[in-house]
């Protein structure tokens, strides 16, 4: 099964499966890397089910201050163990006066730690401290002009009339004792409030979203001016501490990493190699669903340019046989996942034994798997579920590793910064997301070798022209989808054709949770279309998908 060059994005399959099947060893329950960084400056975010809780954390990280998302029912005692410089209460979908509304420990307001309530968080703080919250006569959704009444502290350097993003149907009607109004809008008299003496603040809008023009200034005011944080969460500090922690955890033992060629697993490979050198073994399992020329390019890069050995495993025939005749998308994903785990188990036993398994787990994965906003009594989530993630399989019971997950406190943009600092080339650092099952979910219907080759040829043209036009770094994803069950009539060289269409999917996004179709130049679309119908056998029509997410998804399956 082992041969030479080609690559894949199988690591995501493995990571999804591992997330539900490997138990961390007791000595992994605390993150000493981040503990050391947290001891300087840290902001704790209590999550009440907002879609934006992760975004709040990312915005704080952008100020070079560490932030962490915690469940809303975190106790005061547990909060104090983290020694946060400040606390943020997130938004949420509930009304504070509902019987089942989530509440935080009221004792946090007596800690003397600055607190900022955002939307639901502001309403909750007002209610728990003796104010009142009621259904507003008029809700406020979308953009609103903020009129500043007190341009100090939280609203320093925020211009009156600035646009803020509102999303609320309830409003604070009566302020708790000691509070005053900092700002208002046309529909909301209490748009921002404060108890300056106790350093308690609330805003009815969302300063963390990109639509809020003065939002980052407000976040900086809270983080630096009010909480007194220092900018200690830096890329260099993270790398230094991670290397020290990896060496302490691993010692002289061996580590296995499933390499995909994506930014997460590649950054992890560089970080581990710098920390432990040849104790690291990278395994790339080629399931045959990669894009044209990618496997060869990846292995060559790592072996010749980076001097990191990659064990290349050619399992293309096995995977193709597994999905033979399968048309249902979720069944495809699961079968590919199961087969990947089987190959991984066989190859790890052949190459091993290994004491540690390295995973490119990121902070959003940790937040989602922890169910930070699940009710402690009922176990039900207080968030409105917008999207779900599908595990594709589990590891066998007799396969046991201790996990090494040095990226588990990072967001994707932070991983890119670490990768750049470690010397990853731009083609990997800025590589667009690629699904774990690869091209298998970009062929609608049954997967065959011929269909894969057709899609590879079309996809290569898309990537080449997107790169040539300078659009690559402006797009979140750009790819082709093959519709082999659809045929249409065409004419080529005065002859009738009856062939298949290819769909272009070009989208812009910040995080993949929402996306919009990209308004690329018509000339670019024309070039891509002309090349595909002239160069790719079996394709006589190119169409453009102009669906946003929601209601559509980025991938077709």
C-alpha cells in the first residue's frame, strides 16, 4: 500500500472521528501553555447562546489580549481561578424574563472585575441588579445610529452618529441603582449604560460585528482602558510557549500526525518538527479524491523544501471501491470516513508504535464540542442551532493515543499567523478550505474514476484562472461541481453534443458560517467557461451558482 508521492485533506476526517472517540489522558485536562499566557491578561466571555460569542473572542484576540469562551453557568469560584481582567456577558436568543432564561451567578457583579454586557448580557445584568426589562414597542434589527450622551470610558473616541448593529426585541426600561445612560438610538433610550463606580457596562448593540463601525474602538476601550490589560497574546509568545510545552509533554517519545496539506495540519507539522524534530512522523493517506497535482506537490514540498519526512500511503483503489454505486451524500461521507480510519489504524500499527497522536484541533471545535451553552440541569442548548457538524466515524476501541493539540486555543486566522511566523509558504498559509472527503462530495451522484478525472481537469482550470486574475486571496472558496446525472444539448465544431454541465461556486466569507457569491469580473468567468468546454472532455456547459449561505451551503453535498 505504501508508495511515493501524492496528498490529501483527510486530516479533517480523522479529526472529526477522533473528537468523538479518543479520551484525553488526565494530564491533558489543563492547558498549561495558555495558563502561563493567561496569567498576564485574560478576558472571560460567558456564553448565553449567541451566534457571535466566538466573534467576541476573536475581536478581543485582535487586540493581542487572550480571551476564552465559557459556559454562562460558570461559577464565581471557577472564574476567579482564571484571574480574568474582565468579563463579557454575550448576547443570546432568549428574553431575560422567560421562565427558562439562562442566568449567570449574580455574585460575579460583586467581584470588582469590570463587566461588559452585550445585548442579552446587558439586559440580564440590568435585571439581576434590580432594573427592569420589557418587550420593546418597536424592536431594532440591523443598522442604527448611536447618539453619544457620555463620550468617556467605554465610548472614548467613538463618534456620535456612528452606525451600530442592533438585534433585539426587548429593552431595558428602568436602570438599576447607580447606572446611567451612555448612549441612545431613535428606538432605544438605553442603548449603552454604565455604573462607572463598579465598572459595570452594557450595550444593547453588537460591537463585535463588522457592521458596527465604532465597535473595535469600544472593545479596545474596555480591554485596555477599563480592564487594564496588556497586549501579551502574540504569535511569538504562543510559539515559544507551545514548543516548551510540547517538549515537556512528549519527552523522547514518538508522535504521529495525519497530514492533509491544509493550513492547520501543515502549521502543526512545522510547530512539532521545530519542537521535537525526527520524533515526528507525518502520514499522508491519499484516498484518491484530491485535486489534480496536489498530492505530488505536497509531498515534494515537505520532503525537499521543508525536510520533513512524509509517509505517503496510496489507498485510492480502496476508497473508490468503498463508494462504488453510492449516491447519497451523508452515506458517501461516512463510508469515506470509516475507510480512512481503517487505513489509518493499519498504517499506524505498521509504522509505530506511537505514544502520541497530534491533532490540528482549533478553538471553535473545542467550543462546539464542549457545549458551552448547554443548560446544566436539562442539558439542552440555549442557542438556536444554525449549523451542525457531522462526525464521519469512530476509532476502534483498541487504538489508543495520548493527544497533542497545541492549536486548540487558536482561531483559524491565528493559525495562519503562526504558520507564517514558522515559515510556511503563502500557498499553504492562504490555501482555501477543502473538504475532508475532497472531490467525492463535489460529484453529485455516483463517484467513478472517469468522473473524478473530469472534475480534476475542470477544477484545475478554475484554480489556474482565479490565481492568474489575482482573485484567489479575495475569495473564501472557488471550485467546480460536476453534475454527471444531468445532460444538455450543445454544439461544438458543427456537431451536436449531449454532455454534462459544471457548476462554478465562487464565494466570499469571513469564517464560512455565512457566505455570499463572489462578484468576479465577467471576463474571468468567460475565460474559465471557454477553457473548460474546450479542454475538458465530456463538459459542454458551465453555469454559475449565485446562492448565498444561508439559504444554501457552500458545498453542494
